[in-house]
C-alpha cells in the first residue's frame, strides 16, 4: 500500500474546485483592470481592480456563466484595449448598459474579447 498516493487522492477529493475569472499581472508595473460581461439581458462593466506585478485579482467569483468576457486594463506605460465598447469611469464602478455612455456621464472605451469556450474558470494574463 502507498499511503502517499492515497493521502494525495484524499486531499484532491476534499479540495473544492476553484472556478473564478482571474486577471494576472505578468508585467513589472502596477496595472488597473476592468471587466465587461452579459448579465441576463443587460451588459455590465465593472472596475477597477488594482493588480500589483506578479499578482492576480478575481473580478468574477464562482463558476463562469458566460462564454465571452471583455477586459480593459491600464498602466502608466501601456493599455490593453480592444474593439468592444463599454462604459467606464476612472473611479470604482459598476455600470449596467453599454449604450449612451457619454450622455449618462461615463466614458466609452474599448475592451478586448476573451473567449472562455464555456469553461467554468479562466485566468487571463496581462503581459508586455
């Protein structure tokens, strides 16, 4: 009998799955990240998570419910943006709806698309 294998097996069975959306900062500078996603019939954008170099943040906790998520991240030396527009502001925010941003007092900015392939968890790395 190999107790180490059995112990490892029991540890694996007793460990709950970690299903979240993580954004990890693989750069050498502090980064600020925001996320966009569909919630029911509405688009939602949220931010900002401050992510130190070599660390991760979890903007979506638990099993992912969507295939597609959208990220916008900024740092002092560069940005990660894309072709999908969401509303945002410079302070902490949760905004429902992705239309008429300026009229509602928000900025409009490009977010890049992440296709999770319907995975229950995802880690998105930000790198130079």
